[in-house]
C-alpha cells in the first residue's frame, strides 16, 4: 500500500466512524491517533478533552488531550492539527507547529504560575486539569511529580520540508520534548507494524563509546552477552531524550520512581558519585544489535536498547540533572555496571523472533526483579492464558447480527498490532474479506479486557488507575484462574469476556451521548463505577442474561436502561465526592468505592424481571468446563503419543541414571513407552500421572530431552 492509498483509506474510515457514532471526524482522528500513540509506547492512558481558553493579553491556551507518564515523570500535552479534506493534502509548517506548541505551553504556564479561574468558570473541566497540573508540578524540586514536559502534535497533513529542527528550550526549569506525528509517520508505523526503533550513536550524548567485555557463553547460544561500564551522564542524557520508551520491556516501568531504594541511589549520586559503580547493582539491557569502535573495545552504536532492569537507577540519574542536584559535567566519575544481551537482529522481527525476545525479556526481568513478585501474565504475550484466549477467539464464532449474512470473530490480540499484521500481505479483496470476518471494533486487547473484567469483578478503583497498574492487579486473577482451574478458560468463559466488553463499550457510548454528561467529563471513571455498582446490587442468586447478550451481540433493553440511570447517579456521586477536586484522583481510592457501594439506589422491577438464575450461569459454565477438560485430556494424550515410544524410553534411561525417582514411578515412565509402542493412546488417567512425575523430576533439576 502506498501513502496516498493509506491516507484515503484513513480518512474514509474516520468519516465512517464519525457518522456511525454521531461525532466529528476530528474527534475520531484524535481518538485514533491516541490509540496509535499508546500502541507505540509514546503515551499511556491519554485523556481526550479539547480545551480552548483566552487568557491574559488575549493569548490562546489550548490542547486536545493530555496524559502523565508515571515511568519518567512527564506531563504530556497533545494538540490536533486536522484537515477534513480527502483530495487535498495539507502541509504542516513551522508557523503552525509554533502556534500549536505555544498554545499548549500557555495552558501549563497559567496552570502553574497563574490563576486559571480568572478565565473559566467553576464547572469547566479545564479548571480541574489546571489544578492537577499545579499540584503535580510541586513547589520545590524535591516535590516535583512532573520533571519533564512532552508536547505532541498530531496531524493528518504532510510535514513541510522547511521543518528542520523541532527542539525547544527548557520550560519552567524542566526539559522539553516536542514530538510530531504526521501522516508519513502514521503510515510508517502502519507499514512496519512495530514501534519506532530507538537507534543512536553514543557520541550523540557526549560518549565516545561504552567499554565492554564479551562473555564466552558457548557456541550454542543464539545471542551475545557483554559486561559493560556505562558513563552516568550518557545514561541520563539518553533517558532525557527517549524517556520511558527505553523502559518498554521493564516490568517495573509503570511503578513510581520513589521509595527507599531511590533515596539511596539519589544520595550516592549527590554525595559519592565515584562509589556509584560499587554500590549500585547496575542495569540489564537487551538490544537488537550493536556496533563497535574500530579497535573492538567499545560499543559506539545501539539499536533498540531496552532497559529490562535498572529503570530506577536510570531515572534517578536523569532526575538529578533535571532537579540540578547534579550537572552532567559533574558525573565524569560516575559509572554504572551493565549486563547487555544482544540478539543480533538487524531487520524487522518475525513472530518467532518476537516470541524469543519476549522469552528472554521475561526471564531476565523475573530473575533481576526477584525482590518483588512479578506475574508472568503482567506483560508477556506468551503467557499460556493469553495463548489460550487467542485460540478461543479464533474458533468461537459470534452469531450474525444487524443483517450480516455470516458469523464474525472477536479477535484476541495478545501481541501488539497482530490484527493489522495479519493483513499486511493480503490483496485489497482479501483484506476486505478479513475485516468483514474480523471487524476492527471486535479486536480484544489484553489491557482493555483487564479493565472490563475488573469492573465486573467490582474493582472500579483499580480500573481507574493507569492501564499498566490495573493490568498488573488483574494479572493476579489471571494467574489464579490458570493455575487452579485452567479448564475454566473455555468457550463459555470467552463468550462472557466478550459480553463484558460489549457492556463496557456500549455504556461508554451511552454516557458520551447523555444529555446530563458535560463535555470533557469523567466518562473513564463513570463507566467502571456504574458497572461495579450494578453488579453489587444484583439480588442474591441472580445474574445478567449473558446468553441473550452473546446471541444478539448487544445489551438487552432492560440492562441498557438500568445502566444509563445508574451512570447518571454515579456521575452526581463522583462530582459530589470530588467537591471541586479531581475525580480522576479520587476515584482511585478504595474508600471512594466503599462509599459508592453504600449509595442508596433502587433497581427497577423491569430490570429485576430480566435477570436469570445464577444457577443457570453456573450450570452452563460447569458443562463448558467439563467439555474443555475432556478435549484437553484428548489433546494431551495425542501430544504424549506423538512424542513416540523411543522418546519415553530415553526419558526413562536418563532419569534412571540420576536416581531421583522411586522404582514404581520410574517404571511407569518406561511403561508409557511400551504402551505407545503397541500403538495405544495413553488414557487421561495415565497422562495425569505422567505429568505429575515429570513435574516432580523437573522440580529436582532434571531437564527433559529435546523431542
């Protein structure tokens, strides 16, 4: 696909979505852009809200969305430059960039140093945003929650060739990054189907190279390993430029960079930088590839470096410079130990290479971060739960609705951009067929599913946290289900997950169109609180009619009416509780949810009459669980049989040498080999016993041979 075709398709989709949802094309453009920026890791949990206010001396204060990057303490302001023309391509000029940047900066400046209430009334959501920015900006450097500003301009225009430099000076004593996303950049992201790769020469940050020593780890390893010494100023400056994009693989990237560990790091930076190398555990980095100096002793170029462990160390060094506790020139004697894993991948990664990258990242993260438990399901797309959900999504067809003549699929996207990746090599006709079968509005993302299920689990205060934090909290539930009752993850479970998403998204649209809902309101908080409140009010032994929702792929009338009424009450409750403060912050507290549960609301007779018996739901789930267990047992029997008699006799011989099993269990392994040699399929009971024995020997350190 060429960029002209992409632009036409992009604009037609925006117009179609706008007409379908009763919004403006620019609104759709902003939402689509934020989705892309989130997928590429440029922003997280951005709040779309268009603000335009005239301030002192008639200066304009405006933006279209904002977000906070908790990982690197950044306030992100986003401005839209949108043209609704399809045939005429506009150009984004230096003048327009300066205009949009200045408007965003004006709002921050007025929020921190001025008095926003002079220019808008108390009901204007911009006033609450201004209060939030001022609070996070802090008075003294030690109280700063915002340590840098990121300004993003999104545009469906082409970038002018006259735009040569978009760097900006520090603002309010903090560094500034200006990022521009134009049509070309959106197209490049779509075409490559991957996040933009961080790639740089070390000399860009005043470093002539990173001293390193290659580890001799054997010829069979499919990666290279190095031990290095990283100058602190280089690490800090790289982080100041790229921020949390350097931490995409870090399982702690979303956590606050505060606490005892960081205070200790900060004290060493300020008081004894020469001892930093000795006192600090250092960083662990994974990179796709590196290049060396002519003598081969220093790394001078890195491609896609990701800090897997040591995010706190990196952020602390950068913060010391930002808060002027230590200047870059004062870090000449500060060095950081580094363990570097290089995958030696120059081109785009294949699916197998992505899985390999995830596996290496996971293992390094788990080992390096063992001081705090980290769930496999937290961030890794190859966790068995996500793999099972992907398989279920591809075989659980949704019934045809709204005049469609065929069934469709709710596509579970366990790895970023997989839905679009599956279309990359298709012809236009094949692509249309693919989208008809896998509609875009039926793409299930892991983080979105976690929000929906956690709302139904009556944890709205967790849903109102950032996506990463909510996903981490929900990961515990995922692990619990998988470890204790993995047969519960079946077609019935998947259908219920889809219904939860349907309810969440439908209520979101209903709230947005409600007469009582103000522009720029607190929809992100109202929706999960409303769902949780409804579930907490269900009469004993009753449940929602999940079968009806799945069959019709929509909310039934009684549920939609009830939810809309509850949402209105929740809106008023949240506004009253906030009392002029920030609903976004207040909604994250468990105490707020407790008060909400105590809120006196009455369910309508019509809604109560529409409820089904809870036992019906449980019976359906039990039937699905038994069916899945039977199918899984058959699959396991087949897998064990396919390994062959020779394989199991080999396992028997190697385990016998180790003398780690009693005679009965050892002979059982040999018996499985004999059984398969007769052409017989092991029974479910035999398979279960065999898996127990395998688990036992692996826990004792035995490694199963290659098949």
